[in-house]
C-alpha cells in the first residue's frame, strides 16, 4: 500500500495523479488539515508533524511513503529517511530533475511557500544536475489561501500572481517549477502570465511518474492486492477542504476525519 | 496573573491593549502559531486547541483566562467555562455589547473568520441586547493571510476588502464589528471604504476595557505582584510572526518558543 501525506488537501493533486498512473495499487492518504498550512511554519514544527504523519500511515499498513507536500519535502525528508525503514519519496527531486532536463537556457524559476524557498533545496538539487543553471526563486505565501478559497479565476488572484511572477519574468526564465502542490490549480493563470515559451513543471505529476518508475524497478516493495482501496484520511474536516478535494478529483470525496 | 491565548499573533492586539490599560498586572500570553490559523478549522479542532492553550496558561500561574481570538471565543467558550474553574473572558460579548449600544439604526455589520461567522454568536449576542437589530455578516477568510504577510496598504488588499465589504455597504449599516483580532491592523483601509458615518468596533480594545472593569469589580481575582512581568509564549517561531508582533507593539518582541 502506498502511503501519501500532506499538510492538507493540496497533496491530493499527487494522490490523484498516482491513482491514475497506478490504478492497480491501494493507497492511503493523510491530510493534516488541523495544522495546515505548513508553508509559513518553522522547519522544526514541520519535521515534528511529518514524523507524526508518517507514523499514522505506517500503522495503517503503508509500505512506501510519499511526502506530497513541497514544504515538508524541503525540510523533513532527511529526518524521515533516518528514522523510518521504508522508502521515502519526496516531491522535490522529481520536479528538480524535470526542470534540469527541460530548461534549454538554464534559467529556471521556482515558486513555492516560504519554507520551501528558504530551504534552498530546489536550487541545490537542480545545480547538481545542471551546474551552470541560474535559479531564481519567489516565495508566494498568498497563493495557498487563494486556492483554498477557490479564487482560481478572480482579478485579485491575477494581480497577486502578476506581483509574484513579475521578477521571474524579468529574469527571462524558460522553465518554471510549480513548487507547491496547490499551484497546479492556478496553471491556467500562470501559463499566460509567463508566456507560452516558459515550460511549467508540475511537481505533483513528476512525483507520480517517479513513484511509478520506482515501483517498476522494485515491484516487490509494495504488495499488490486483488481488491485495491483508496482511503483519504484528514485530521480535520471542513467544507473548504471538501470543496478543494472535489475540484482536484472531479468527484465528491469521502474524507475520513481521525 | 492574566492569561491570554490566541491562535497566533493576532491576539497580541488584545494583549497590547491590556498592557496599556492595566500596567500594574502581570500577563502571560500563548500564541498557537504552530497550528495557526484557527478561523478556517472546525469547531471540534478549535475546542481541542483551546483546552490545551488554557491548560498551558493555568500551569504557568494564570488566574484568569482571556480568549483573545474571535474564532476560539465563538466556539470554545462554553466548553472552557465548564471545564475550568477560573474566570474565562472572551472577545465576543464586549464587542457585541459595544455594537448594540453604538448602533442608532440597528443595522450592524460583522466581519470575521469563517468559524466566527458560521457560529452565529455575534448576531445572537447583539440581538439579546437589541432585539430589533438587523445584523449582516461577511466571512473574510483572506484578510488574516494578508495581514500576516504585512500587505496592509497594497492595492490587492484594498480590492479584496472592497469585495468583502461591498455587501455590508449595500445594507447601509452604521456600525461594523471587526470580529477578528487581526482586523484592527486594517482599520485605515476599512474606515474610508465604509465611510466615516460607520462606527468601527474593535473587539481587542473592547475586551481590554472589559478585563479592566472585571478586575475593578473583583480585584481579588488576580494577584497583584510588586514586580510585574509580561511573557509572550508561542508554539512556533517564525519571522512573519516576529514582524507582526513588532508592528502591534511598536517594539521588538521576545517570543518564547515552547
């Protein structure tokens, strides 16, 4: 069983992509809505929560953990890998790899939460693959609340995006990493703002592909059951969360509140 | 010692007002930054956190608890009063009372988080004092993130405020309750938007006055020490929190992370 956790519902973009790419696998998801968002919090706090989330998933039979949250991936991966025996897959490396092989000019932009940007993990990871790359980062802390409010096509959201993206446009990047699982929901605003010459890298989709590749290489890592199950657990149940979940999956979602 | 808790730093507007009105008293503050914000969360989760916050303050000697958070006051007051022996003061009643005695037309607006608005506690409280009042509520979930980002005078903030306040303006209210401890920081944008004929009620200031009145009536409730102390505890320490705290107190604040 594949275990996936996130600070809330944003990571469901990863779970949704995994459901589609690996229909033969069971998955269990944990969204820490009671403590969301992680992005503005300190590394120590995010690490504590990530340990708890992983323990929750392992107790319920997860054999592989996907950290479906860029903020948690940025600061907690190392600790989780030291502490737990199961494979830990995070969202940064797959997206960073895709950015490194996609960018022709080597000018790559990263947008993410404050925690992700501050960790410097994206530039570090991209530079190991493309040492001459120029990486430009922008923290976009208001995008998560805007997505959670469902303000996906509002004038205010466009203006705030313009403000965040302007410095990256100035730097003439040719590749932009959507370094937060909420951001794919804003793709239709981000792409025209950046121009079609800029390739957008969706960390959710890249991570799902990486999980698939990983399971193809090591098929025994995760048990395949005859009856697959997809269970979505959350630490708090709110209407907003159910709405965002429905938008991501294009179906009403049963969120089990624990 | 006066104990004050909030979901984060917003409640420091209450603590600041209490410091100024009651300079002879010690106070201890707890800001639950690790789980902030409370406003979008469910009543059950907010109640759990409020119990923990109260226990934290009581253990450190608080003799009186001020819930300096409208969301927690809205949904957790009853539970805390049942569970704990000390007096529990919340921010709703003082602000609701002020609104009821201030409004001439009886047309009162309330802005707050989703939790506060959904609880219906402001209309209920105002109507007990002014049964013929017409109360109009607007949940303004994006204002807390905007304040926390320090976007206090940005065009985007003004536009978002316009969108939230427009329905209340249409209703021709003469009194508007700022039903969230973050909102006083947006007073300078809200007043011109509503027009100077609309009286703004600041729940932080009203609550500080109420605490003062309460202690005048029952002076033995809280021990007066010769050496007063003001300690600000937080469950997470972030740069944003320190910035907002500094803005509220107009001085750098030592936040003790526990």
